[in-house]
């Protein structure tokens, strides 16, 4: 009888799991709609009074998206004031929605990867994940792998969809 050999385990293929790079930490949406006069107007005096009394320490080590969910005109300086107050506490501060925050966090995670580790190697970008990875992040990871990887596939090492093969 011949020995059973796990060819996948012995192959040079690198399985790239995006979920392993998921930015940890609590996410918070700081919506300033409740700070608007009659739900439509930002009054500087009232806003500054709220900023002085608000408990900013509650955002310690959190990822924060600052946003106004109503269709009001909010002056840019208001968001700048929020940034200044959040800066000593929040781990990340983004202007926009929670989706914008997630995209920013994922992009920062991708920025931290040494992509040269994939040089001249076949790479499988793992498709099934225990958490939801935005399609935009798969696309960005592919863009960053492209200059390095010998081959890029999507899926699982035992069942992949070819995406790219370097010439030569």
C-alpha cells in the first residue's frame, strides 16, 4: 500500500486569509443629528456647549465614524471640532458612515501587510470567511498582490478559481 500524501499541505501555495487581518476593536457611529436645532440647523454656541460637556472618554480605543444622518447643512468646522475632541481617545476617526469606517480600517490593515512575502509564489485568496469581508477589500488585496504573486486564485486550495497568472 502506498502512503497517502497531502499534496496541498506540501505545495508552495500560500493561502491568504483576509479575516486574519481584520481590525479588532469596537466601532461607534457618532451621529450629530441630535445636536441640531429643530433637527436642521447647527448653532455654534449650542454645539460648542455640547462638546464641552460630552463624555469623550467613552470613545477610548474605539474606531469612530463622525456623521450627520439628517439632510442638514453642517459646517466643516463642526467635524473638525469633533476630530480634535476625539483625538486623545479614539483609535481611529473617520468622517462618514459605518461602511466608510470599515473600509478605512480594512485599508489600514492592508497597508500594514508586507506584500513582498508573496513574491513569485502562487497565492489563494481564501473565499469563505467567518466574517463578512467587503468585495472592495478582495479587489484591493488582488491589486496589491498583482505585482508580486506568480499566480492568484480565489477560493480554497482544494478548489480554486484562477484569477491571474504571471507571464513566463
